[in-house]
């Protein structure tokens, strides 16, 4: 599939992109209304998201169109959450608190991952012979839009699912676990309910954050992500302890750090694959700033002697 060089979207292209973003936003609720069972709903979201993005590429052939749709989906999701919080407080009082389920989280990330994965895959396999600075600029614009969408989704999940999943309770006893590997052993031995899901959740929760940071800061390395994830993990557990909304656990912080390193590794792997496929001509595919195509060295000027 040929993707056109980057340029400003026309009014018609912008309208189509925003409509695609609205469809991505409506997908989770549509799946819930039509099917029973989360596995079937996730499959429906995956297939329809793929069709929407493929249609955008076939019709508009713009990376920016897909990025605009992703950002529109994230902004509408945030707006809906804000409206639901305001209306809930007005109708039910200050005791109201929004609840985000596991289905909401998985479906929300699916509607981001599918468009992003398709766009990255198309860029990875695009030949260097048909490459241009305009196309690189176009993909960099897509990365910018998609990362903004990711940041919005991530903030929603972190706040309403991890830090304050329930209404904060400033009174009462706090729960904490400072013994290393105690929580992990309980999860693996089956003493902790949904132990494997708990481990997977805490392993991946900081991956999107460090993935975003590694795109924003190209020189970010593993050791940097480990330090950042330690600080962020401490902040998350401290806030949970302060608001009395969860158990402050040292094992959670260790799992955060592992996931954070994986987020940086994912970005490095994608860039390494693109670099290998292009013979080193495109070593920084994922970035807000595109890397211009290296110019071939000019040969020595030939001197033509007049007879």
C-alpha cells in the first residue's frame, strides 16, 4: 500500500478522520451491546478497528489521518469521563465516584494499539527506494498525534484505576507490605486472588509511560527508565497509601521497574528493525522529529578541458 507524503489534511479528510475516531470510541459499547463474553467483544473490537484503519489508509493514504482519528478517540473518551463525573456528582452527590472496569481498560488500549500497530507495520515494510523526507515528516506527525492520544488514555487509567480506583478515604487504617517478594509469592502460589492477572497488570502498567518517554526523549536509556520508574512507582504507592485506596507494596514497585524497561526496549527494537531493513538509512523511525534522508556524497567534479 502506497502512503502519500505528508501535508495538511483537507476539510474533507479531517471530517473522515474525526468520524473514524468517533467510531473507534463507540466500538467498546457496541461490542458490549451485541455480544456476550469479553473474549468475543475483544475480537469484535480488534476486527472492526483493523477495518476502520485499513479503510482510512485505502481512502486517504495519510498517516496523519490515522493519528487524528486516534487523538479524536482519546479526547472524546476524556470528555465523556469528565461529563459523567460532573453529572454523577450533581445527581448522586459527593459520594459518587466513576468506576473503570478491566473491560474498559483493555478495550480502550485495543482501540489505540490496533491503529498504531498497523501504521508502524506499514512504515517498517515501506521500501527505502520510495522513501522521502515528506513521508518521514508525515510519519513523525502521526507519532506526535498517536503519542498524545496514548498520554490521554494513560492518564485516565493511572488516575482512575491505579491511584484512586475508589473514592479516597482519608480516615481508617492503611495497608502496606514491605517484605520483598511476599506479594509475588502469594500470587504465584494461588493465595492471592487473580494472582497472575495482578502480576501481569503491574508488569505492563508503566510500559506505555516509558515507551512515550523514549519517543519524546530519544536518548533515554534503560538505566534512565529504571530510575524514572522507581520514582513514579514510589509516587503511585505513596498516593495509594495517602488516599487509602490500595495496598502500598514494595513488590509492585519492582514490577513497575521491569515493565518500564520493557517499554524502552520496545521502542529500541522497532527502530532497530527499521534500521536493519533500510540498511541504516532510517535509524530513528519513532520520534517526534524525523531524520532527513542522508545525502549521498558528491563525487569529485570533473574538469573538462577545452581543446
